[in-house]
């Protein structure tokens, strides 16, 4: 990171700054870039200035998940840094290790439980990465390669070297990875419906909460999103509508809430989804043991950042999801 000399507006400790992204920081998410360089500023405030549009990348508004590139200029509005960062309103992250699926000197893959954010921010004091850093104080470098929703369980990659982070993020950006989720949806999914190619648009509700919806193909705010669907099997449900489908869902694009919105748009919402789901069915399902969204990052394929060997990782269904499937699948019908 380079502070551009002469690139400030105003004076004193709370002035606008313009930070130039160096090659070492290239490929980082904007939120992570700012959190790293605004020491003493609460994460909640970092996310607030991003959402408000006060942070600009090359003079344009940018989202928290925007990837910065070498040479980009990031405008940072006046922020007041705490004089004593140790007295921060954010709760300190407790040390925590997570179940490992793979680890070497370049990266680790963990099996994230549902209900845990991958990082702090937006009302969350800490997430997986902060807890992992606290548990491994000797680690010189630990950075998220990608993210999955707080409500989703499954595979999450963490880089242990800057070179690994850049190479892995390049693969995600160029869509060279294979990401497949397991989702249990309402009703019998039509086996012929294998591709969903519908643009998505992010928007904010009146209360400021983020949502995503399907928009028309010619909508200027729409972002193309492609989801591939394969029926693994059908399950009987104790409750109406009486059937559910366990789907293998592979995403070709990584849009926010893509799987949830795409499946709901086909009138087959994910069971337990509290944003886009069947709310009455969800309430009933809670009484029958499903108390979370049934979405799990099941399989991930990528090239190892050092050896280029193709790696395939599998995370078994979380115990609470497996238990629910078993409770419903006495008379499950396999689908080919």
C-alpha cells in the first residue's frame, strides 16, 4: 500500500486519503484491504463507509467484495482512528480451530459450520479468519481465499502464503475452480431443468438489509449468473408438499445469494432459507429437526497453487443435515 503524496483533502487526523494498491495487496477484497490498513477503526465502521459509497476505487463506487488490483487508487473518507486500539468496541475473537479437510505449507481447507461468519463486519465482531489467527499466533500469514454465507456450511479455503492467495484467487476469478453445493429444496425438481441462466441484481431493503432478485435479461443493473443443477435423489417429507429434492448445485458465477435466489425463482426454495424460502414450511420444519438452511458447500476442485496438481475436496454433510435427511428418507427414491 502506498499513500499518494499530495492526494489528501483537508488536514489533521481525519482527512481524506488516497491509497494506491501495490502488487502485494493485489487480489484482496476491498473490505479486507481497508481493515488491514485502517488499524483502530471498528470493522462495523469500515463496512458502513463502503456501503455509503464514501469509499471509491478509481473514483467509482465499489462493493465490499470488490477485488482490488495493483495500481488501483482507493479513496478513504475521513475516519477517526482510536488512540488506544486495545480499547475497541469489537469483541476480541476467541481462539478456535475448525475441522480440517486439507493442509500443507501453502493453504488449508476447513469445514465451516453453519452460523459462523467467515470474517467480522456488518454487525459481526469476528468470524472464522479472526478466530483462526488467534488460534495460530505463530502463523505469519492467514487470509481467506473466498467466502461462503454465514448460514452455509462446508468447504472454505485459507491461504498461508501471499503467493498462494493470489494464485488461488486468480482461479476463482477466472472460473477455473469447480464449486458444488448440496441443497435440499421444496418439491420434486424437474430432472430436465439442468441450467438456470438468469441475471441477478443486489438491492437494499428499507431497513438496510441486503437482498438479491432475478431481473430481466436487458436490465442494466443485472449481473449474469449461471447455476447448474443435478438431482441427486428425492426425499419424502413428513410435511406438505410431501416431497423434497436433494440437489447437486454447481455455480459458474459467484454472485451474492446466487443459489438461493435461482432455486427460489424456480418455485423450489431451499428448505430453511429465512430470506427467500417458504416461511410457513420453515416454521413447521423447525419442529421436525431442521433449524437451519439446508445448503452445504460439498465439493471444491482447484489447482494447487504451488504444484498445479488438481485437487478435489469433499466435505460430508453437516451432522444436523445428515440427521434430517435420514429422518425423512426411509422411502427415498433414487434418481438417475
